[in-house]
């Protein structure tokens, strides 16, 4: 793979956009390979076809998914691209690859024309901040500017989460939002009646965008936003069951990468090259002028304490991340509270269900959106005992 030429005269930071086109069913494998050189995450632009205003999208399997990563253009770029070629070969995939340089200032706004007002469930309406909308009586309108952060509601994973939040949120609830991206789910939870939301993401850019969206919707006072990741030890026996207050913590991350946390799924139909991508988890804003370390990760020193338990947790991330965090959710959710886990591709659903069963969660619903699944599970009630 050839490295793009560095333009040292550019007035803004330059990034290498690596795009890999592959059949939809190979997208996750391609993303796994690309994460070896982009540990902050990658994006997957699925071939989504709009069905009409406020009607959602469908997946067009005749077209490829496009997996993207953004790498700093520096002296190490050539070596990263060589490692990427080797990773593809090791996993047995050969996507069609293209690279190009992208200026930060060009990257930051080109995607806006592709996002429109959409309705979710009966009442929730997502209105991009640059669009007009006449609400119906009873509508819960969320004004959103995702910046470069994941979360506009276009993807089935986000849509399912919004529909489930509309159904499950009760007045006064406390909510945990893992991998908040643009803050869309945290804002929706408060506007639907939640009293308090703790939301976090490993990408500072995503948290910045989420704070702006919380302020734009007048709910900043009810949402605590942090940079970090859920990192909980097993609950001591003395704190198990009974709904007692549990001290939780957020591991602070030092990563300054513009790439998405884990894997972001975004609508790829007509999306411009360099279209909005987040950090994780899929998200982040346009890359800053700080060049991230390839090995950037959570800082061992320093956690931010918070109090639980929570009445509901939502995690629109990836199947592997949801499964890995199940013990943490068990530790921080109130007995009998709900967990909504999304971002789960169908082929990985069993991984999540096994993790939930081991932690004695009761799976109440598996919702489908194309190839994607969202799981609703209830935390164990009473003394949990040992994991299965």
C-alpha cells in the first residue's frame, strides 16, 4: 500500500484516510485488521438506503461496506500501512483499498448534507441542528449536532436503543450510558424523564460534542459526562444485592486519537470520503493537532468515583465490549434493573447471551434491525451468588 504524500504547507493538520471496501459480511473482519494500526477505533459505513423522511433506512447487501481509519501523516505512516497489509493477509481478507490525505478543516463538515430529521418510536424525533422541523403534539425533540461523534440515529443500533429507551424510561430514573458518542442516548433519556445520567466515552472529542448537545437541549445539569471507560472490579460480597449504594469508577483515558472507540457503524449511502466518524464506539471529533500514540490507552493512575446503583444502563458499542462489561453492569445496576446492549452484529449475539447468562441476567428481548441486534436483559434480583 502506498503512503500518501505529506503536504507540509497545509494550514491545518493532515490525516491519512484509509478506506477498505468489502462485502457486508466481511466488514467486521476487515475492521479487526484495521484496528491493529488504529487502536482508537475504526468506522464501518454500511450501504444503507434511506426509506424516506422519518422512516429509517435499510441495508443494501448488493453494495459493499466501507471500513475507514484515520492515521496521522508522519514518519511512521509507511510502517503502519505495511502492518495493515500483513494483518489483512493473516485474517484471510483482501478488501479493495484506497488512501488519501484529508485536511482537518475539510473533514469537519462535509457529512452534514446526509443527515435529516428522523422519528424513532412514537415520540422521539432527532433534529439535526441545521434542519427545520414542525413537531407534533407530544413529540420529544432532540436537537443534535454530532460533530465528528458517532450517533445521529441513522444506524439500526442507535434506532433500536432510542425505541427501547422510549419504552423503558420512567420518571426519576438514574441511567448509565456507556460509549455515549454524540450524547444522543443520554439526552434522550433525560428528555424522556430520567433524573440523572452518567455518560462517558474514551474519546475526549466525543465527550466535548456530547456536552455541547446536552447544553443545546437544556439538559446539561442532569448529565454527568466523563472521558473514560467503565472499569469495575467484582463486587465484594458485602455490597451484593439489596440495592445498597455501590461505588463505581471511570478509568480516565489519555487517548487523543480522532478515531472511533471500538467500531463505529455509520450510514454509508452517499457519504463523502472523510465523512463524520467518531470515537467509539463508535467516535470522535475532527482530529486535533495532537498526534496520538498508536499505543495510547487508559491511564492506570486515576479514576473518578461515582455512585450507583443505576436503574437502567444502555451500551451501544460492540458485541465483544458488551459481553466483556457484563460483570461491571452487574456490579453497578440495581437488582432487577434493565440493561440495553446494542451494536451487536447477529453473528456475535451468542457471545453476549452467554455472558449475560453467566452473570445471571434474565434476557427479556432480542430486537432485530437488519443484521444487528439489541438485547434487553434484567439484572439478577436477590443475592447473586457465584457466576454460572
